[in-house]
C-alpha cells in the first residue's frame, strides 16, 4: 500500500496522538480520529478528490511525504464495504438528539478503536457507504485514506516533493 501525507509545514517526526475520550467530542457524528492522516495512492486518493472538488490548492504546492508502515504494524485495514459495516457494528454507537430526542445519529467511539489499534486505513473508498445512516462519519472521510495515531506504526517517512 502506497501511503502519502500532504502538508503545508514540514513533518519533523511522527508523534503519538490521543483520541477523543469525552462525550462531547464523541457525539459529533462527523468526528474523525486524530493523528497523522495518510492518503492511499490510487484512483480515489487525496489529490484526486481535491482536484475534482476544485480544491487543488489543498494539495498543489504542499509537501508530499511517503509513509511506510512498520512491519507488523497494528493498523486496522478496511478493504470492503462489508468490512466497514462490521467495523461500525463493533465500534459504532448511537445517540438521540433534538426536541424530545426525536432524531437518532451515529458515531464511532475512536477512543475504543485507539485502544485496540495503532491506526486505521479504509481503502479503496467505499462510495456506497458515504451517505449511509450508520456510516455518516464516513462522509467526511472524502478519499481512500487513514489515520495513524501511534508513532510505532510508522517505519519511515520520506519527503517526495516540496521543501529542500
């Protein structure tokens, strides 16, 4: 898997990043995990999404790094829509909101995921789940990508474009 990280500032080192543990953060249906975000190079990668969304400046002119996972890295890979459904079934939760708790929404308990894994990669992008009721968090995912929150999961980072 060819992983890339795009940024406007140099990536000096990969750091451990704690994930949300309080209810207010967890109850945001579009909340994403915290950490080093990587794009999986291919047809549904970050550069493609940015350019097709008229947001090319989010990637053009940025520093581009290749990120290599450590051998045996404990990173959850979700390669199929059915795997995404199973992930949501295990790590998802729901809450009610609005007057009289009339609406139900869903979120991922990222703290629970972070206790089990060093990161997550969902690739290829599962377009069929983008607007699902139980996979609402995935709408903001945008492309084939993932997040690494423990530095031990990364073997190396190499600058490919930009910088000196």
